[in-house]
């Protein structure tokens, strides 16, 4: 068994483990790589119509083996998810075990899919040497039907009906369940389950730490079936990941079944396994003889029954060991506790040692839990599209036309990796542009992992042969903003700006992706780009992804701004590489020219409205008419992000770049409006910017206007101007409009499960903060910003960036009334002592109040709040 050094921990203990993991030791081998939801996903959908929610509903999840991955509560697994260790609970009232988080499917929710549970990721370290998870479980019967039926009655004009609205937490009648994981070694995992009765009366809780193997043997590929068995008071496992041993303290009953589908229950079929996947569930809840009396199977639980009085707690200790450690005795006594104490202290020292770590305890809590959510959202993602389209040897043949439903052009796609996911329940699959933001935040604590994630999507088994990056599993062919190059630069700089091999590796693949963009999303070859919804869902009056070509095309301000920014990002990468290898000077010249052409087109087309001082999409109708889509939204702010400043010393060693770019500008003076020189001291500073300083100042009046885009908690998706002045356009006989919707959306575009028509979102807010910091870092031309408009406060771009960051961070900090704005709707969440320090990181936030909306564990890009905390006042 791995020995733990009893010496006092230092801030370097976790850093040393990270370095060891980077060198190939096993500290990352085991982690929280299990989704909170696998049902209702594309991977598990074998229907003819692509209705994934209907094909594999929640009711099937306890009884039906998953084909591609697993789900569970507070669950860990190995890197390939051969095995999983998680937690199951039963309050004695529910009709089923609580083995996974419940929520409404997309069609069920009045605003799309929505999880209906309260749990939090409270802590974590990059090597998962220390992780903490908490869940509040009602003592009364969980109101499954009430949640389904009440939400079904509500319209899109009404808020979602949440678990807190049902009354199940009244009088404190719930369990506080906390799971702490600590590693004594790479393959020696300690699990401490602490349960507290928060209610006024004695109550009983069934606690079942559960170990199971992912089903890899039922699909016809001649895979040997693993085995779990009970021997000498422990659960012993033998399978593809080697030997395992699971032990727990206390008087636990060992229960075994098989992770195989209960075909009799679901389909009325013969030949169902004697002890199927739901066997433990049926035994504990109903007393059924559905567990193997021989205590052998592929799924095993150690069943503890805990009865506690009001305010009492109980601790259950569990230990999982692998490899050589599995054959040794497992210490569950004082030595067990000492490991957890030490790992917790080491985690404290690790986060306290971060550069620019906050002193304020409330900010420190936000920082810590944002990182924790990001770390807990790592998930094993397994998806071979070729096999998924054609079906498995042991399965029924796929329905006719299956390849036409979705992803039929992505047969090369073959994922088998741990990836940073947007949300472990609502979005338990990667999204390309989300991942870029995840990696920027992750770089502050684990830069090697962040770099590996960025490289991953560029590998041959992800990137399409034509150069497109896969968007997300619902439709790999959708188009996300090209943020990979920007993220690579940020990660490179956060990591110290030394790993040029990483930049080169990224650049070579992104050259292919950039070419795909120019070949496929500039239909008129005029350097003005389309792209579709571009990750901004319903921000536009029209569905920008489905406009029929016979109606027209939309040249998009955001797509064009993204491509200008993409060209500058590739230019910056090339410039950094050219300092040591002049081969890259040619690449730098190429993207300098590309940017200048895109900027000129954007500024001199109908996208720029000089009267409104804003950029808009332009609808080009088939009859030749051009219709500006005058919605003041984040779409028109993306061009502001397209800027790059560099100083003379940075390019003095690059004579060819300087010579050719100057020569190009002399030949094409009409392109020079995006190129600015300024002398600071004795040196020249150069700025390439799509938005000139004069236009920037005018646009920022819109941005920092409280009656427009500025809210107390960040920049809104759509200006509040449209509250009184909706924009309406008629296309092909159909009227479409956009007004200001500060909270949940009333439109059904993109399923109606997200809203960019007013709420505050972190991704583009974070990019705007970075853009303003960038202008400031190079002393740009005296632009001043009145923030807020009408206040008389005149700020530099850097000061405005800090103020915007402050507004975003304030979403998670106690306000004057002691409540966090993001949870202000529910005093239970933001004021109750047992709840208020547990922070939810929502997908987006009400543009008027800051109340959190959408997915509640969106610590993918909302974790950018940690990046903002660590980089305030620091220009790039």
C-alpha cells in the first residue's frame, strides 16, 4: 500500500504530483470521469428519427445497460471507464434508488431540458488527489410526477418549476450528503461519505457505495466479461483494468447483480438476466430476490442503513485499491483519516499559492468552487460514429436512413478520451468553442492538461478531413466560433510563454481549419462570412443556420469578426514562432494580409451602421435587396475582439515580415484603416484592429449604457433598448422579431433551452474584458469610456475591463442583503446556513437581476470567473 509522508504539507505537494502526472505516472489515471447523465444522449440514441430523449428516457436508465459510457452520483472511474465507483441513496420513501440525477428532458421542460436536483462540486485538485461533492436529498418521497406535470402545464412565459418550489425542503427535512475523495497513491482511492440529518425528527437513510464495470461485453465484439466477487469481507474485481479491491467500514451488506439490461421489464422479452442492472434497486426498495446470492456479478454495492436523530451525522469509509495494492489489507482507521486531512491541507496550500490568489474569503470560495466544478466536469467521452451508424454485431440492424438523421458525414470520428465538458448533466458532451474557454481557466492550475485538450480536437480522429472541427454530438457539422487559436495563445501565456512546440503543433492543424472556413463560409468570396448560429443560439430574428438559399444569405457581423480575430490569432502565433524560426515569417505575412482584407470588408460594407455606431448582420435576399438586421446584440461586439498590438522590438528580428507587410500596405492603401502606428518613447507600437479607435469609442457608448447593453452584472446578450423597440423583419412571407428577454426565452429556436436575447453570458463578456485589457496594455490612442454612460466616470480601457470583470464576479458574491444575485430568487439557496456557501455556476444570468438560468453546473465557461479573478488589472 502506498505510504503517505506524515510531514506537514507544503504548497508544492500537489504541484509535484502534477509534474509527476505530466511525466507519465498515474496520478491522473483515476478521476471523476463519469457523467451525471448518459440517458437521452445522442450516443445512446438508436432511433430512426433522432429523438434521443424519447429513445432512452430516465425511466430506462436504472434498467438498461449503456452502450457508450456510464452515469452516476459523485462517481470516479479510470481513464477508459472500465470501472466506476459512485454513490446510491434511498430515503425509504422513493419508488427507486437515487443512482443518478433526475431532470426533465428537452420536450418535457417549458424551457428545454433542466436538472431538478441540488448538488455542488465544492473542491478538487488537478490530479484528483482531493475532491469534494455535496448533495441535498429530500427525506420525503422525491416529487418526480409533480415536477413533470407542473412544468408541462407551464408556458414559455412562466419560470421553470424547480425542486425548491415543491416544498420538499421545508422544515429542513433533507439529508446533507458529502463525499470526500482522497488519493493515498495513484491507484489507492479513499472515499469518505458523511451524512447529516438536517431535519427535526429521526430519519433513516440507505447509503450504497457502488462499484460496477461498464458493459463492454454485450455488443458482439468477443470481449471477456469482467467479474466482481465477495471474498474475505471485500469486493474483489478482475477485468481489463487489472485487479481491484473495495472495502468499507461498518456493518455493510454486500449486494451483487449484473450491469446488463432488464429486457423483461423494459421490452417484455424473454431471456432477461437473472440479476440485471436494476437488481440492487429492486432488492433494496421492494425486497425482491434480484441480487445474486452467490455474491458475484459486474455491479456490487455495500449497503449501509443509517438512522440518525436531528442534526446527527455519520461517516462511512470506503477504499478502492488497484493493481498490486488490491491484494493488500485496506486500512480504514486513523491512517485513513490522516490521508484525507493531509490531502485537504495540501489542496488549501495549492490554491493559496496561485499567483494573484484573492485575499477576500468570499472571492476565494468562488475561485475554489469554480475550479472544482471544472475538474469534476472532466468526463470520459466514448463515441465511434462508424459503429454507431452501422450498429453492433449483437444488436439489431440500424433503421433505414440512419446516416441521414445526424452525423452521417463524420464516420471517421472515433473518440475514446477524457474531455472537459460544459456541464455534467445538461451538456455531457464536448462543444468545440466551450472547450476553448474551459482550457483557458484550466491553464491556471494544470497547463499541461489544458494544452492536451486543445490539441485533442485537432487530431485526425476528431477533425474532419476537410478541416472542420466537430461542434458537438447533436450535430458535429454545426459551426462554432473559431476560438481555438485564441485559447492556445492564452494557455501559452498563462503557462509562462515558453512552450513554442505546443504553439507550432496547434498552428499546423489550425491552418487546415482556417482554410475550411474561407472555402466554405465566404460564399461570395468577399471576405464577409456566414456560419449559421455560431453558438449564439436564438440571438438573431432568423435561424441563421437554416435560411433556404433560394430566400437569400446572411453575411454575419459575428462570423466576420471571428474570422478577423482568427487571422490575428494565427498571425500572433506565427510571430512568436518566427522569433526562433524565420520559416514562420511567411505565415505571419499571410495572416496579416488576410486580416487587413477582412477588416476592410467589414468596415466598408453594410455591416457598419454609422448612424447607430454598431455592426449588424446583413440579409442578402435573392431578389437583390439588402436588409440590415438591426439588432443591438453581442453579434455586433465580436468585431471589437479582433485586435492585435505588437511593438517594434518584437518584430525587429523579422525583416521579411516588416518589409512585405509595409509593401502590401503601400500597394493597397485602402486597407490601411485597420493598421495603426504610435510612438511611445523611442519605439513604434503597431495596432491591427478591425474597429478603429474612433469607432471603438462610439461602440463602447452602447456597451456601457445601462439602458442598452450594460447590466449590473455584465454585458447583456441583447440591448435593453429592444425592450421598448423590438426589431421586426419579414422574410419569405413570415414575420420574425427580436425584443429584449432578460431571462428564459419565449422562442422555440434551437429547442428553446437557452437564451441569448438579453441575459448575461460569460464567454463573450470574458473576451470583451480581454480585448479592453489588450488595448490598455499597449497604450492605445487615448480612448476613454464613460462607465456607466451618464455617470461622468471617465475610464481607460483597462479600468473599464476591471469594472466589467467586477460586475461578472459580483454574480457569485453576497450583495448588500447578504444574498448572491445568482441565487437571489431562492432565499433557501442564498441565505440558509446549510446552503449559502454552496455555489451553483449557471449557464447564463438574468439581464436585469443576475438570477442564474439554464444549466446549473455550467462550470465549463462560467468557470471563467476564476480566470477573471486571477487576471484583474493585468493587461496581457
